[in-house]
C-alpha cells in the first residue's frame, strides 16, 4: 500500500491544471486520462491503473488538508462536477468546437443529465451518451461509439470507470481527453445543480452527501477510518 499511495501522491503533485490539459487537443496529441480520488476511492486503485492514468486530482477536502499538511503540497480540491471542473470545461468558449461523450448512471439518469446539460450549456455538443450498465460482450462496440468524441466523461464508480478509460485510450491513443466523474450523472439527474451554494462555499459537500446517501454514510463510517489508518501507517513506515 505504501508504494501505491506514493505513486498516487506523486501524480497528484504533478497534475497540470484543467486549462493546461484542454488547451492543446488535436488528432496528433496523445489521449489524456484524468481521474479524481477521495479517501474511499484511493483505496480501490491498483498499480496497473495508477501507471496508466495520466493525471490524478483530489476530490475530497479531507484528503486535500491531509496532503497539504503532511507533505507540504499546495493543492486545491477538484472534482468533475458543477462546483469545479465540469462547469469550468462546459462553460469554456472553446467547448463548442469539440464533441463530448458521456457514459454513466442508469438509462434514465443519463437521459435526464443530458437534458439538463443541453439547457444549461446550449453550446455543448453531446455526440454520444450511454448508461454505465452494459454487458462485457458489448464493450468493444460501445467503445467504438466514442470515435468522434474529443472529450469523454466516465461516471461508473472506481475502479470500473478507470478501467473503461484505459480501454478507451488503448482503442483511441490520440486526440481525446477523458475524465472520470464518479456519481456526477446520478447527482445531476436527481437535482441538477446538486450542491447548495452555501454548502459548496463552506466546503461542506460531504455533509450534504452524508445526509442524503446511505452509501456515503457507510463510506464515512467504515472506509474513511480505514484510509486514515493506512495513510498514517504509510507516513511513518
């Protein structure tokens, strides 16, 4: 676990900004994979995934504080949702020049999300979308549907979304920017702009999710203490 944590922390420290990742994109540029970790998801990444992911951001204010305090990082919380990278990307003036692909959530959730995006970001060109549920035999055919997409957003939970992203890069090694987004599509389908502005401003997003999701409560009670133990053990070993 020490070796894996250190590999992740190194990629976090070296992660470029969203603008740097998206400013140069063409058929000649290699496909870039970016994912986001919190105290739960970071425990689900194995070395094979870490080695193939290009950029790792920190989605979780607790992990941001821990890394900044213990390792002297100066990172900020980033997430592919409407409080951070998703809104930054979808609101960008250059996004209308590119095609976007989405995969994640249930069939109804991804449809509702696309409807919301079309209303909020009229310049957004969604070329293809699909739920995060599919048979393994359909993987290659599904991947082919993203051929014309420049930006691809994957929300299937860790590590499934990262595995899908890696397969995407193997199929399309050039010209794409791929991001994970966890439960973003499910959250967007349920509430649109999911977090209350005051909750976001006070960095209390975890409180809202703790109240509204039994799965998140389970992670906070069981998985987060596990991570803290592993983090401290890694720090002093």
